[in-house]
C-alpha cells in the first residue's frame, strides 16, 4: 500500500510514557506522517482536540493503560462529544495488553481497532489507512 495519501494526515498520540510517544512518532514519520501532536493523558488530549482554532487530528493513537485514565475512557468521552466532527475522529488503541476481552470492550466504546505492541510501520500505516477510510 502506498503511503502517499498518509502524508497529509494529522495525528494525535496519547500515551503517558514519553518514550512510547517517541517510538510512535518515529513509526509515523517512517510512513510520512509528520504533523503529530502529543498528549500524556486523555484530559490533555481532549484539551488539544477542543482548542479553538486548532486543527483537529485526522486520527488518534492512544495507549490503553495510562496512570491518569485509560484509552477506553478517552475513546468513550470522544465518541460522546457534542461536536459531531470531533466525535467521529478514529481512535486506534495501541497496547501491550493482549487480553481479548479488553480489546472487545475498547471496540465497543468506539475504538476503530485495537493494535498490540510491538507494531511495524507498514502494519501501522495499513491500520491508519483503514481507520481513516483510505482502505478496506
């Protein structure tokens, strides 16, 4: 799959670990996505998304387990947002947790998909393409 269409996308990485945000940023840059915002938790992510005049991300990559809230709570809050444009932003949950039940619950609260770490740049690009509607 060509990553040419991905370069115009804006990403938001939500993870409480700076190292993990850096790793995800590197993966995104490997597929041409360089317009990246970062948040250390769901509350900070919502502030970024809701900032007047700020361009909303095209998709979010969010950790499942964070010390201040979790990815499911963030996803649920985003899905219930009063602004329908914001409530439709695809959220990819990226986690080291392989618990299938947790994955299913994350999907039920509105995650586009749940991805298990580690993930390669090409696999991430494919999942992003699927989430934003570029691929089936």
